[in-house]
C-alpha cells in the first residue's frame, strides 16, 4: 500500500518541532498506517473522528496528531486539574470544563474558543467506545454556536488508514447535517471492534 502523510496547512494550530513531527510520523507509518485526504486550512474547527471502539484508537490518533504537528484541544473534567496532573493535562491540550454548571457545557466550550485566534476542539461523536445507540450532538452544537466548521476524520482498520473527509459548515439543521456527515463517512470507516460499533455507523462500514 502506498503511504501518504499530508502536510499541515499554515492556518491550523500547530505544536511540536520538526524533529518530534518526524519521529511520530515514522512511528505511525512503520506500523503500516497511512493518512488519506488533505487537512482543511482553518484556524478554528471542531474535529471529530469515528468510529471509536477500542482504546487503541487513541494510540493511532496520538501518533497521527503528533506526526502532523497539529494542536488538538480536548475536554476534561475540571476536577482533574490538580497536582500532579494539571501540568501534564495542560501540556496535552486538555481544557477543564464543569459538566454540572448552569451555563452548560456548550456555552463553556464556545467561550473558550472565542478566547483563541487558533483552536481545534477534538471530539468523538459516539461519546463512548462501547456500542452507542445514537451519536451525541454536542460537537455539532459547539460548532454551530461558535460559527466554525466541523472537520471530519475516520478510522479504517481494514486498510490501516485514517481518512480526512473534509469539512462541513453547520447550517443549524442538525438532522440534515448529520446525514451529510454520514454520507461522507460511508465506505470510509471500519472499526477495530465490530461488536462495539455505534448503531448509526453500522451501515457505513467500508466493504472489503
């Protein structure tokens, strides 16, 4: 299989050095994986990746992120941001959120996005690696309220590929836009653990 690893566009938030990117890129490619598609050139976005059915998803995602040199910000419970974990969480790009606040999670994340010139929020729409019955809509409402695009990635374990599927600008109609996202995912996903694949994704699996 020909291996591809895209370059990161200049507007996308970046991290690491040329040396660290080269190291993680090599670790990713030497395992037989590749990245297909090009990264959209946006300073702010909500980045989603599916399917999520195994802890090993995090390993390949970690290698790809650090190999690309892209700064992905994820959400974490504010209670975790205490010594000795706070410094490591800050380094990893985790931002604290209060899930029980009256202001709501979406408003907190949108307020955080507005503080930065460049920020990509990373989320897994299933919300769990177990067999979800539906996709969680939080990623969509964050993107819509912050007026930023959704950038889509998918795991294809059958072909050891992470696909970049482009972007979608939220229209405000969740159901219609979710179907557009599914249309882009169709034929571009295959899970590590088929028994835990979310029900809405089961008909989208790439046929071998």
